[in-house]
C-alpha cells in the first residue's frame, strides 16, 4: 500500500478494493480526477466527498473494453453513442475503443471527424477509436491527435496489395494493428460448398481453419515488418491463442483477446437461439469452448473484450441466413459475468485484469488500474442476484445470447475521473461527459 502526505483530496472512495491483484481494505484518494493516494482508511487524506463500499460491495477499477461497436451515423437505429455508452456505464466500463465498420466506413480523417462529433456530443464514458484501412496511408500520420489507437483490419483487407505498406506505416507511427482473424478464401470456399446456408450451420460456414490460417499468415507478415505492434481480437479458438504465444516467443510484439461468448457459449445455441447466436467468428462446438475458458483461467490471453455488436432484434430474427447480421451486445454483462465466475471459484481473481489493466496496457492508457497517477475510474460491484434479460438492456439491441443467466454480482456505482457517473442504475452525468482520450505518443 502506498502512502502520500497529501492532506486533502477531492474525494475518498473507501472499502475493499482490487489493488495489485488482491482485495485490500483501503481509502482511495482522488484529486483532480486522478488517483492521488491509496492508504489505510485511518490515515486517509481529508476530503469533502466520500463514497463508501459497504460489506457486500467491492471496488474494482473501471473496465476497459478495447473492442466495441457504438454504431451511430447511418446506423443510429441499431445503437448510438448515448445508448452504447450507457451500456458501457451499466457494465462498469469506463473506456471503450470503437470500431470503424460504420455506415459510412470510417477510413479517412474527414469521416472520423463525423464520428467524433457524435461521440463528443453524446458519450457518457471515455473513448478512443480505430480507423479502417485508409485509402490514403499518409492520413495515418495525423490520426493519433484525433484519438485513434490503431487500424482495424477485416478479412477482405488481407487480400490487399497494400497490406505490407500499411503495416510499415503503422510501425512508423506507433499505431496498433488490430486483426479480425478469419481467412477470406477459406470462408468463401466453405460458403460455396454449403449451397443451402442455414444459421444452425454458421460455425461450419466459417470453419476453425479460417481463423488458424489467418493467424498464421498474419504472423508471417508481422515477422517481415520491423517494429509493428499487432493485436488479434476476438480469438475463438485456443489453437489461435497458442499461435499468438508462439509469435511472442519469436519476439513479435503481438497480443490477443477473446470474448465472454467464446469462453461460455457453444454452437448448439445456434439451434436454440438461431440468428441471435450468429456472430463472427462463430460460436464453436463445446470442446473448443471449454479450452478457451481454460485459456482465460490460465491467463494466457492478454485481454477480454466484448465485441459489443448491437443490431435490432427484428434484424436478428430474419429467416434468411445471409440477411441476419452477425453480433450481439455484450457491454452490460461482461464484468458481472466475470465477477460471478470468480465468486464461484471458476476463474482466478486476476482475471479482473484481463478486462481492465490488460487492455489498458495494450492501448497505453493511464486507466484500468487502481494505482497512483491513474485516472480515478472506479466501479463498485455488489453481491446481489440478478437475471440477464435482453429487454432490460440499455442498448438498443434488446436481446442477448446470455438470456436467463443468473448472476451473483451487479454494478452499482461507477466513477469516471473522480465523478460519480452511475449510481444504482441512475446516470448522474450529462451526455458528452465522456472524453476523447488520445493515445500517448509511443512512436
Ligand atoms: O459478429 C460480428 N459483428 N463480427 C464482426 O466482425 C462485425 C460485428 C458487427 O459490426 O456487427
Ligand atoms: Zn467487432
């Protein structure tokens, strides 16, 4: 426990807090939005305001979700920056990094500015962005100042003759390259093979081999470009995670994440929930899911993200396979799910880091940890039973593949930069409170 001779801070948050991998009874002093002290309660600095986490409550850092889709622009009917960030807030997430596959696709500075306007006006939590593969690679030289952490690449991008050039520019600019790892040729041929496409067969239409092959090829590309930092997001198979670890052992600067649905849900859900369970990469057969769960348990992934991908329920209930958009919301359930699994003894305590400190490190953020000098982003969770219900989500996507799951932990308070932003389900900050956090210069 660190002690400082501060006599006064703006706010004290007191209770059992997750500090350096364990829960300790302490007082966290926040001054000007930053964690200024972590002391025993008896020697805490004085403060005008105090928030106390009671007996059945715990304090954890604000979560960092490095892969979300806030939609907005022409897809505001699916989600917008207010409803999406409200979902984040209710899930104890204080920073999100938003994907570029909007309508229109965000692959230029001018389009990014359109998104930024909406985020500025509406966000309730802090945020940053990824850019799509730009037409003009030179624009990558200026985007950090606009809150861009990296470039997100989709399967079709792997066919581009400019892929290596892009990797080189990202290396020069210190931008992260984030991969959706599914090989487009393997997916295409699997799709051609299955003449009648049914949602129950989604996992066969996008086979395991597609993910492995994409990871293999991309690692090879990375080994040929000096100094590029890359991240494989939403890996759905342990073999892919192993490939990334092998890449690390070759000296590559690579990291990866998986999502709660690849840890906990299997392809049989496609028969039960049909389009609601359609997501890319797909949910896998049971034995694979167990392995992914164990990889999180063993902390061999660097992060957990939700890939919060909202669509309207009516879109997900369409009968034709090709017309069902992939993805589902995840922000409101991830932290409560993790806390419940930790409580049951199924995951170690340190898994909290995978959804906070881990992604914050990858992005280079001063968030996601209860440490001096970090942003005063804190979440109070309470041991209280509740049941996940899609129609109760703040997201415009009123469904979830976790429908009916009974959880033991609930998010009750969220502080962002020392300001109470959510209290017992009630939003306490105005829209636009969320701030654009620009990446620290690492280049
Ligand atoms: O399931 C998915 N949904 N996978 C993606 O790659 C995109 C995402 C979306 O934007 O809906
Ligand atoms: Zn996504």
